[in-house]
């Protein structure tokens, strides 16, 4: 990416993403391959008035060595300081900026079981952070920067240089930073998504019925006081954009009332492993059977994490003709692919997806159908022929999606 795009991406992350205010502390999670963008983000955060900006770099080559040489014991019993940094920033209501820049196949040859148990341990160790992040009690955002191996996976017919350049252009386009005022562009986009949320919240949907030729045929019940959100979200009276890019509006299903079959429409890249051909069968909200064409053992590890990982925690609506989908490219990265397709998430729900949920304790959330788990894993189900109909609380049936897109009433 050229300097202007890097600058705009940093501005978007700091000003539209987490909306840094004077006196706030900022934690930047980044990759050793994204140093240019990281430095610009830090600079912009300080210019916005941050009193402290702390950076923690990832290096996937070191991660591979950890999985190769460490035992299951050392991967699951990590010292507290591993988690203390991020938990600290949650404790002081800081801002967290996560910069993704990895090879989707980076852990292709790593031990699947080690990845699973290590991930579970990390989720538990970071419970204070995730509790606040998922309840919108801190501001956080995720952005991306091009990686040469990621680019080559997406564009195998191009030279390494051209693939890298093209990925940079796609990131800039989808994050709305290829213009002179990315912050204003994000404000307009958030307003459009918010309007669609208001329409669905007013519809008082009791259940959604998904169906397509790929094999998805599922009825998804909704909590009585569900809330659809999307685009800018609110934290202590301030707006922030958690995902950059984003094209989704999302809510939480009633985790006890999901029945039918769900078939994934795109591969899922999870911790450096690509899971393709996911099929889930659910009854009374519980995943009773599952399959995958590749890396079924990784999918099994996700589903068997805990009681809540056998249920769904998110329902997200994305038109098939979204700007990311129109690029006609699989990104092999959930941050992008989930915004090209309707999707669900296995595991934890966002408490804010039910009225007053951010103030409810775990027992109350469970009672109203909001799922709790140590995992939250999105997988894509949207197709060109996807149809979604809704049954409302007063018994009416309304069309939400036709031919993969929102109907006119919800455009």
C-alpha cells in the first residue's frame, strides 16, 4: 500500500474505528509484517490525545515454532503475564486496535489438537477482556494489512508483487480509505446500516427461515427483545466501528430454538487452518451432528469447547451483492468473507443483542436465550439463491431476502 492509503487506514482506525479521545490508553495488537501501518496508527493515536499507546507484535513463524516444540501442558498453562496486557487495557477502559496481517495457511502443518487446546486456554485467560469487548464496554476495532502469502493465496495467477499490490487495493476499497475523507465515508456507511437495523427491530420477528439449494434449511428463533446492530456501535456514549470493513447487521438468536440444517457457503480460515464444506444439524438449538470436507478435527475442537459451543451465538445478514461480494474473490479471512455473505457464529453471543443485555448477569442472559461460550466463530452461509422469510410476533410472514439480497422493504 502506498503512503497515502496507509495514512488513511490509520486515520480510519483511530478516528472512526476506536474514536480515540484525549487521555485514553490504546493497545495495538499487530504483526511484524505490518510495521509501517502500526507506526502510523501509533502516531495518529498520540495526535488524537492518547496518553499511552502500547504495541504487541505477533510473528507467525514464532507461533509455528511454539506449536512444534511446546507440549500441551505449556500451551494450556501459560503464565498470567501472557494475558495481563490486554486485560489491563480492558480494566482501564482503553481502546484496542487489532491489525491482521497473516498467511491464512500459516499453521497448515501444525498439530490441530495443540491449536485447539491453546486457543481454549487463551479465551479463558482473556475472559476479562472479552467480557468487556462483547458487551461494548470498551472500544475496539479490527483492520487488515496485506501479507505476501495471503495475497498469493487469493491471486495465485498473479506474480507475488502484483498479488500483493492487488490485495492492498482491495483492502483500501473495502475499508473506504481510497478517498480523501475516510472518516466521513464511515459515518455515511454507518448511517445506512443503522437504518436497516431499525427496520428489522421494528418488525418484531419471532423466527427466520433460511433456505437455499446448497442444503441450508433452518428455522432460527429470536429472543423476545432482540436487537439488530451494525456499523457504528455505542460505548459509554461514544460510537466506534468494531470491524473495518463491515457490511453486516447482526443479532443473537434464541440459542434454544434453532432447528434444521446449515451448510457453509465459503471456507472458514480458523487459526491458520482452512475448514471447508461445513454441515451442521441442529435440534432445539443444539448441534447434534456435524461434518466438514477439510479439517473436520478443527471444527470438532470448536464445537466441543464447552456447552455453549454446541449452540449458535450470532445471526448476521449481508446481501449477496455487497461491495465485498462483488469483488468476486475469496479472502480466506473472516473479517472480509463474513461481509460478503450472510453468516452465523458458533458459540458466544453479544449481550448487547438483547435489550438491556449489557447489564444482565450470565444466568439472566441464559434465561432469555443469549448463548455463553469461550468461543465465537463465524462461518458463512449466504448464496445467490438464499431466501429468508420471517414470522413476526403477530403471526405475519414477511420476505427478508430474495435471490440472496434484501427485499425492497429492507434495502
